[in-house]
C-alpha cells in the first residue's frame, strides 16, 4: 500500500509513519521543511499551498492521502494574525491536496483523503452529548473546522472518498499539550481549570493512529469521525487523574478569569468542552479505552 502523509514529521504524523513503515507500506512524507524521518520514509518538500504538478505526481497511485498539516493552535497567543495563520495553514494545505488530486487521471487518483479536523467543531457544547451529526458551534475553532472540512469534502467531486477525523487532546509521552497540563502538578501547583465541569475528550496516540488505519481500510467510513476514547471525563476528573499518576495534589484551581486575562481567546482550549461520543467507531477496539491506563503510559 502507498500512503502519502502531509504533516508527517509532527507528533501524530511521525507515529503514523513509523507504524506504516513497520508494516512494510510505501510511505511518502510531505513536509514544508527539509527534515527527514527516522522511519525510513521518503520525504518530499512542499509549500502546503500550491496544487502543483509535482505534488500531483507524488499522489499518483496512492491508496490513501493523510493530511495532518496545520499550525499549532496552542503555540502562540491568538492575535488576529495568528488566527488567520491557523485557519489558512489548514484550509490551504487541504485545498492544495484536493487540487492536485483533481489533476490526476481518474484511474490513478488516491482511494481516500483522510483529513484531520478538531473535536471543537461543535464549539462549547456544555452538557449536550454530541456525535458526528452535531451542528457546528459558534467559536473560532468551530469556524476553522467548518472551513477545513469543507475543503476536504471537495475531493468527492473527483470521485475520492473523504473522511475527516475530529481529534481531541492526544495523550502521548512527547505531546506538548499534555506536558503543559502536567507541569503545574509536577511543581505541586496543579488543579482544575475554571469550573472543571467542562467535558474533556481525549484519545491515546496509539489509538488515534489505529483510527487512521481503520479509516483507510474501511470504505464505509466517509465524512466526519469523532476519534474520542469512550471513557469521557470532565476537566476536573482529568486533573485528578493527572495528580494521581504523578503522585501530586490537585488542590490549586486556576480560575477562568485568570486564564482569560493571561491567554485571551486562546483560553477556549481549556475552558470549552465537548461531551463527545463516536457513532462511527462503536465497534472499534481501543488499546487505551480508560483514562487511568492512558495517562500512566503517557506520563511514564
């Protein structure tokens, strides 16, 4: 099987590429930098914007294209310029791939475009249980997901299946988001964020990679897929589990007003929640279905 991975040098992409290579698949990594992979995949530079003929040739004959490209939503404060970068990096890279696929003859187009998306599609959904059929929310991240998924869905006009994987916080040993969440606890200053009642969907990186592979193989999976572990917790419960694993207290809450003052709109990442479930992965066998085991592995 030939798989092209855009954004294949990031946290999720590098793990996915390693699994693909270990299984003997022909794997091509599209990267904006000159970085090579340690997994032996061929790395090709691209600008993540242009549907060039060279890009189309890299996609020729691929069984699947996996798009994980996009600027880190947690790396910098959300100024108007940064928000535009977050949006453009996702929509432009997706549109470039779709455009390049459209340049190919029908018989050599990829079988599926597996495009990343965010569980924040539903916005701050409170106590409402949300699945893949939820209406989009009104937050900035929800608006990004709407445009992102629309760009990916355009590939259907070329006769190619599109699946959008709505991803929550990913638990992994080298995950920046998890390290930042755990940091206050390591200094005995951890606790809930805001009220702590907001729902906190999550998935272990091994399971997320397995979901991507399932989507590639299962032709019945088209459209959005919520990649969320079944053991859904509130942020307060997540904080307590991190404290338990690190053998630290969870007695120092951070009030919402302080997060808003420090981070502005970016505080949505911690204060908004989604009580998300997946109707498309009901029979999926998670390696880490429960939060305690997932955290113990990721924070080991």
